[in-house]
C-alpha cells in the first residue's frame, strides 16, 4: 500500500482541523489515542493532526493508523449532536483525499475513488462551467457549487452538492429537519402543503404543484439514493450533462424562492 505524500497528509490534516467545522481539541486527542498514534501535544489543531500523521507513517512505514484515524473521525454516529457538521466536513476531507484516490461516502466508509486531476485543469473547467451557466441565467445559489475544488475529480460532485442545497433551502424556509423523500412530502405535498408554488385554486395549478413535488423527488432520488454508496468513478458525467442537471436544480431553487406558505385551517 503506497504511503501518503507529505502534501496529501497536510491537506487531510487541514481539512480535519478546519477552524469552523473541523474536529475539536478533545476530539483530536481521543482520535489520536483510538488510532494508536503518538500525540504531539496541544499545538494548533491542524499541526497536531499533521504531526501525528507524519510521525505514525514514518515510524510504521505504512498508513494504517492514519486511515484508522480518518475512519473513526468520519463515522456519522459521532455527529448525532451536531449533524450539520458532517456533510461540510466530509466535503473538505474528500477534496483532500481525492488526490490519493480515496473518499468518504455518505455512510462514513473510506473507499477508493478516481484520483483527482490537476488543480489548473479543475480551475479551467470550473471557469468554463460557471461561464456557461451564468449565460443561461442559472440561480446564484447553484453557481457556488461550480468551484474548482468540487470539480477536481469530475462534475458529479458539484451536481450532487447542488442537489443537497435544495434540501437545505426547504429546511431553511420551513424550519423542518427532515431530509430526502420525507422532507419533500412534508413540504410540497399535503392539503395544504407547507410551501406552494402557486395558488392551487384550479385543477391545473394543483397538478403543477404535484408535478413540482415529483420533479424534486426524482432529482433527489437520482443523486441521493443509487449513488450514495458508490464511488463517483462509477458515474461518468460530461460537462453538458452537468450543465443540464444544474439548470434543473436552478429551476427548483427559483420556484422555491417564489413559493408561499398557505394558511392552515
């Protein structure tokens, strides 16, 4: 098994020790002990993790303990008290791991993935994608997912993250904490729904509301179900496909922005 390079270890440590959403000092102390690594002491979080990683890999001449640290750190059960931290942290960690052909899936498993391409190429692709989407008037909440770091391996990641933003907006507008189909059913279905995209005063308008719910449900199902347990290498996505899918996500965002909350009897 190839060792991590110094740059890769530094990137992974920077992600796990991120100031805003990364591991806390007590968490790092516990994880270092759990992974049976030497604790370098209470320096800055990123340096502490990096020093523990580099010492373990140099001493053991393998990356077993580093991988164990990452596995334990990214177990979803650890985030039950702060679930909002998991996905942003997983994104940061996967950006770092992508250069070592690894990723953490939604279940917290460390799996193989397609190795990232060069950052200059990723930056070029991001600029091209953003330019095309801006020309089509795509919603600004979607454009933020066309960053170079999200496109370092392929377009799938950007689209997947953009789809997640739909759920985030529905939760923000309603105060719910659900996800996936249960969230869509509670927000867009029912009599009346929590969010309505029209007045629902005619059969045509009620059909439009139902169709919109099905569109959102299908978009979620396409990216949150079949692919949740597979590496992105299994989905080859072209820029044209990404543009089309991000345009659909943009449409959903615009309709949600204009939605209202019907009075409930």
